C-alpha cells in the first residue's frame, strides 16, 4: 500500500496544472497517466491558444504540454507515472492502479480526478467502417506521428475542433471536400471558419451524414439536408468519394471512476453528458475527491488548466496547509475562469455549470 | 513540424513483415502501411478500424504476441512482435 497526500488521475492540462499547484507546497503528489506520454490531448494541438498569458496564450498546444510537464517534473515531491491506469476506487478510500503492469494499491488523503473526455460518435448506417473516425484520431496520426491520415476527407461538425482539425488537414495536404454541420450556425470561432472558407472548403450548415459507404473500409459518404426536426430530406443527397469521414460532434466526460467512487452525478447536455455535482471549489459530493478539466464538463484546454490550479488549491486547503495569499489566488482563478467563459459558447457552459454546482 | 522518429524496426502482421518506427503504436504503424481494417465485430463480423486512437473506444483490438483484445492504438510497437487479426472475442491461452 502506497500512502500519499494527493493522487491525481490523468496528466493532461488539468492534472499537470493541479500537480504543479499542489507540488509547490511540498505535499506529496502521485500523478498517474494511462498513456505513455504526458500532456493529454495538448500533445497533438499544433494551433496557437487564445486566452490570456496566464493560460499560455500564443503558445501552441504541444509547447504548453512541454512547459507544464517540465515544471511538474522539476518538483521532487511530484511523482509522475506513465502507463499507469487507475482501475478502481474502493469505499474505504483505497484506489488501485495498474502501474507498468504492476497491480498497486494507493491510499491518498485527497484525490483530483482529471480524466478528460472521449470523442462522441453519431448514429448512421456505416458509422463503424474503418475510415470513419474521431477528429482527434486524425490529429493523433498527423500531428503526433507524422502519418498522412487520408487523401480526401469530409468533416462533420463545425465546432472549434471540426474547424481547427479541418485546417490542420489542409496543412497536411489532405483535401477537405466539405465540412457539414447539422445546425444552421457555425458553432466555433468565426476566425477559424473564415480561414477555411478562404481556402475553398465548403461549410454546409443544415447538413448531416445520411450514410457511410464501403465494405472493408470507407469509400464514400452521403450527406443530406435536414429539416428543423433534424430529419433528412429525400432528394437533397450529395455523395463524396472519401477515405476518411471525420466526426467532430463533441466529447463526453470520462467519469467512470467518479461513478464508481459514488460521487453524485447529473446529466447536463451542454457539459457533454454525465458530470459530477461539485461546489465552486471543484469538490465533488465526496469531500476528498476534487475534479478538474473535461471530466467536470467539456470545455477548452485553457479552462482545464485553470480548473487544475483551482482544484489543486482546494486540495491543499483540504490537507490543512495554510498558504499566504490563498484567498487572493483563489479569486484570481475564479476571475480567469469567468473571463474564459465570457462570450457566446461560454453562455452554454455557464448555464450547464449552474445546474451542476451546489 | 518536426517529427522525431525512432529506429526503424520490423514486426509481423498476419505473418507478413511490416516496418515501423520505434515510438509508434501498432495501429499507427499499420495505418501508415495502409492497413485500415484492424478488428472484426463479434456479431456481424464487420470491419473495424481506428476510431479514437487514444485507448477509449476499443475498436482496434487485435492479438498481440498471443494475447487477445489488445488495444493496438495504445500498444507500442516492438521489433519482432507478432500481431494477428482477431476474428472472434478472443481466447485466453
């Protein structure tokens, strides 16, 4: 049995930020990451971030990941383990993990769950064909491994992920034949959308996938127009020959461990699915389990970093460590989150958060 | 962008040699070798390939060195590793 002050699950932007915040006090932190690289999905983000300096605006995602990792690694009291999958949370407060193939029991005083989110799929005939995949999968192939992911792509979803990944596909010499979006409006930032339009990518709002065609791999995709009830309109079909159909219709929180730990959960569509109830300080219904990042509600990585800091600060408080300027620091994190959630997409997030926050 | 590729290695996929770079995952190496079908659905035996590429969705499970149900999108390649298609739910040996 390993005893530690804090266990953090997930070394993405939220988990790393929490580790840095807590690590600075000298408390012992074990940070477990199931992948063999730290940084979460930042490692494949080649675009520059918005926000303010405090959230590393104007750096590219993979650069931010390096900065956070270096800082966390420089702390001798922060132990980062890769290929370390947390398996279970037991009622007596024991957490178990597979750390590089070894079954390990951990008894932490405080846990920060920062497990992130998974890409959603969409129901349509042929949606399981090889070649139909998440936007993140194509990013992994091209941005992390340098493998050209396809020749001709149709992108589904005009949120920020769909827009940004379409642009990155063009940068990798992939033809983006169309970007379809079921709703009548582009969900992501218009600056990204205009860039695509200038490069000749048709953005087809009011269209969705009718079916994906192929036998052992995707060969074509048929889009069709949908009416105000999201029903397909016969006769409006357009078929594209493609070797990839990229699905960017949002993410849902990876909350399995929170369910298992017994945290009270709530379904909030605007946060991506089931999320834990929490207080303002990101404490769940279980007093020593805190949350940060997409598992608390799907947002951008910038918000995940601030939430990581905030959850870290709350964990420190729970450990009974007194910090100078604690309340000023806390106020600063709340202000940063408020500023990131300012604007059109922020409204949706805030209304979702108001349902899940006690 | 700069890609730091590892040493070139060779593994086998259904008996045929496939070259890869150390640091890649099995699914990525197969994708680069133009293999799209990785797994087979249990019921209707439909082709499955990469969906999430980060170990969430389990649509890329194959037999690796005799072990079935390995998520190949997060399984690092190793020289000489034996990768096989898995036609069923997999058998523990």
